[in-house]
């Protein structure tokens, strides 16, 4: 089965574009219900920016059909990104040895452990409703291949205590021809789902190539768009990096990889992250149609 969705149902330019939600669909509840009437899965992006609240997870579960699946992006502190201390609950922020405000990098194991525990607890309502998919750990561009970073992957998996973890690399050193098979073997042996990412290419290690491989019983593809002009640009609004609409021919070019991965997995997810101005929604609908055209009795949702 191949499920198709996008990586944020409330991205601000999507809401402003009028490309998807009818004018009368304005409340948080109405938007999620409407989204879930069109797609069977979604990736929660807001959890990268702040530790989620269990009350939201309860509402998400209540407002979606029984078979709907939420994949959840890991909070930035857990993937080595700098975070704003204001996004931490006050009791956790008080544990930080540094008292300065603004962006900090949380490296203290005990603090990370507390953050992970709060993160897991917030997602329990989704897990109990059987609607929790993968926890997507998207590591930063400077997280390159090295032994200590392999250890970091295992530490993060341990912090999640059995919840399914997916790993997305953003530095090309992980997927060089000479190294990628060893990386896939490592992920496979430790039960970590590999995220196959499609993104702009520059002929160096600044981005990762699209490599369609499966390391667990779940295939996971994230399509970021191919905006070469903005992808590495500093100081721009984040959404502009994803200002790219795949052409139909480009989507057709991805389909053989999607079908290959789906054939090797129990479940397969194709997630569009080019959410700027509703491009993700447009491309998701086209991909659903193209896959149905090529499906031979398989299920596309």
C-alpha cells in the first residue's frame, strides 16, 4: 500500500494561497478534517519547533478517520539543531546550565533525556489510537558521516524507547557510492527507517542524492522540491527553500523508485514537503493519479 500526503497541513503560505481549503474551512478542526478527507497521512512539522502538547495529539486523533497516520518530525533539540529556549517548557528550560536567552544547542544528556520523555508522552494519544507513524529525525546539514554520529543515531533511538524512528540525512557524506551500503546495513541492523529525500543537487556533499532504499518494513520518501536557487541561500524565509512545483514528467520520473520501495516494504509513504503556496498539495494529487494509472491492483491512498 502506498500512502501519499504532505508535510504540513497548516503551512502559512498554503493557508494564504486558497489552493486547497475552501473559504469556509477556517478553524483548526475544520482544516484537519478537510485535509483527512483528501489524504490518508500527514507529517506534523510544528513538533520540530516546539515540544508538542498531548492535548493537541488527542484532538488530532479525534478529528481524523481510524486509518489515518501521523508522522511526527522530531523536536530540533533532539536532532542537534539550535532551539529557542522559549520553545521549551519552563521546567525543562530551568535545567539548562546556560541562562542566556535565544538560540542554544542542547548537548547535556540528562536534559535531552527529559526532553525526549516529554516528547514521547505528548504523542501517547496518537500511539494509543494506532495513528502514530514514524518519528522523523531530520539531522542538520553539518551532521556528517563519522563514528560519533553513528553513536548519536543509536542514542536517539534509545531515547524514543521503542517508538519507530526514521532518519533523514542532509550531508552527502552519508550516501557516497563507497559508503552508502554500509550506512544502509547499519540502519537495517538497528531498526532505523531510512528516509529517501529528493532535493536540489549541486554536485558536491552539500545535499544528499535521492537513493531509493528500504531499511525496515516501512518505506518513506520526502520530496522537498528542487529549488537550486534558494536551497542553500542564507537569511531567507524557510518556506522559500521549498518554493518548487514538480512537473508531471518529474513526478513520473520518481514513480519507479516509489514502486520499487513499496514492493520491499509493508507500508510506503510519499510525503511532499514543498508546501510553499500549496505546491505540495498539487503535486500530491497528481502523484496519486499517476500511481493509480500505473497500479495493478495495488492500493493507493
